[in-house]
C-alpha cells in the first residue's frame, strides 16, 4: 500500500481580498454574470441531452400508431381494450409532447422546466393508466419508454436544481446590493441629522443669549427702589392676609355652638328662597355669610331658631344652654361683621396699592424668560435625541459592511475584507 493513499486532500484556505465598498456592485455583477453563464451552459447541455429523448417519444408515438399490436390474435373484447388504450397513448404523445425550445437565457430555461414537467406528467399519467396494454401488447416499446422517461425525469430534476441555485444567487445578490443601498441611505440620513444638530445648536445659543439678556434686564428692574417698595408691600399684604384665618376661626368657633339647631332649622323651616340660601351659607361657611347687608336677616333667622327651640319644634339636649349660645352669637354678630368688613377693606386697599406698583414691563420680561427657558429645555432634549440618532446610524454601518463581506464570501472561495472610509 502506498503511503498516504486514500487520505483526503486538505481544504484550500480561502483567498483573502481587500476591496472598497464602491467595488461591491461591480463584483456582484461579475460573479452573477459568471455564475449565470456557467448555469446557462449546464442548462443548455441538459436541454440538448433531453431533446433527442423527446423526439424519441414522438417517434414511438408514430410507430405505435402504425403498429396493430397483433390484436387480431387475441379475444375480441381484449382487442377493443388494447386499441382504446393504444389510442389514448398516441393522442397524448401527439398533443402533449412537443420539441424542446432552444435555451439562450434563464427565462428560456424556466420555460423549458415548465414544458418538460408538463410532458412528463401527461405521458406518465397515460402510461400509468395503460401500463398493462404497453407491457403486454407493446413490449418492444415499453423498455424504451421507461428508459427515456427515467432520464428525462432525472434531467428535469437537474434543471430545477440549477434554476433554484440561480434564484438563490439572485436573492443573495439582491441582499448584498440592498445593504449597499442601505449604507448610502444611512449616510444621507446621518448627514441630514448632523445638519439638524448644527441648526439646533445655533437655536440653543440664540435662546441662551436671549435668556441671559432677560435675566440681566429683570435684575436691573428688581434692583430699583420701586421694586423694593413693591416687595415690602407684598410682604405686608401676605401678613395681613393671615388675619383672615384668625377671624374665620373665631366665627367658626362661635357658630359651631349653635350648629345643631341651625342645621335642624335649615331642614324644617319654611323660608323663602333667599333666606334659605343665606341659612345654607350660615351653616356651612358662616364667615362668608357675615356681610353688612346680611346682619338683619341673620338676626331674624337666629330669633326664629330661638322661638323654635323654646316651642319644642327643634329638639336640643339643653334648651337653656342653646338659648344662651344664640344670645351670645347675636351679641357677637356686629363685632364679627365689622372685623370682616375691616379686613376686606384693608386687603382691597393694600391690593390696589400693590397693583399700582406692579411693573407691566417686568411681568412681560418674566413671561418671556419662562417661555425662553421652556424652549431652551426643549432644544436641549431635541439635540440629545438627534445625537443619539446620529450615533446609532454611525454604529450600524460597520455591521452592514461586515454582513456584505460575509455574503460576498458565500459566492466563492474568497474572503472579502471591505474597506470603508467611514462617515
């Protein structure tokens, strides 16, 4: 035995080739052209090998038509069956079997694939139905038919396989070229995003400059004596406003003492609409009811409550105590009304004085500053979002370039390294 006999040859290492991205479409076209040419050559060869077999089928049809198959030597009924079967076979061959077209393109090969499939199906079906007639009465044709159809079937499968490879190659080519186009689109998108980032940055700088200018102008106004007076008056008003809660607390505490009989009187009395409205406010928010014009009607309501308690119309736990609280409330009523009126009058006076010192210019600038600040924040967010999109576009291209190299390597025993200059 010779040393090394039977050993497998080592697989050849793929050739490494560096190309630019711009060269990819040309290489794809070159490989496609070569592969298609080779496939077409194979398809033509198979067609030329198959065409004589088809011609043989047509010749067998003619021979079979002239052959009486010695039906006169068999039973009459069997003879009828044989003649009918023979006629079916001849009709199918005459109508369904035609000469194969020449193949000069992949489209021609696809048409050949369809035609050959139709021929094989029609002939196969009729021979299947008339298998006894052929094998018993036409033995001299049976083997030739069988051999021809087997080769034709094998050739049909090979044609189909080659066409599938062509289609697979076409799909892969489209995938490569699609990725090349994707890179171009990504580059254009990246360029557009960078332009937007630049425009956004200009807007940010403009808004920031405007913000600083407004802050300086506002600062100048706020450093004036008038503004200091305004702040002092605002502080005075804030402190003065605190008196309201104190008065409200006193009023609420006093009316809480008679809240039960007042509430029962609200539901059991026959008052007119205006009086009912006043009574409802007196029960729920007595401070709001104690206006100068309501003083007398409130006294009337309280006296009516007193009468209802005294007569037993309103039931209370301690009549004397409830009546005493009513008296106490009536006596305090004028003082409450004066306190509330005095507070409201003082508050209005301070508010009017404060409004007279309010600077319309300052308010306008403060409004502009708030709007400017909001726009500035929005622009910063937009800029961040655009930068994220730009980074994503930039990082996606190397991956696509790598995919193109891998797909190109699938065409041949060549490892393609694609040089890309970047964005």
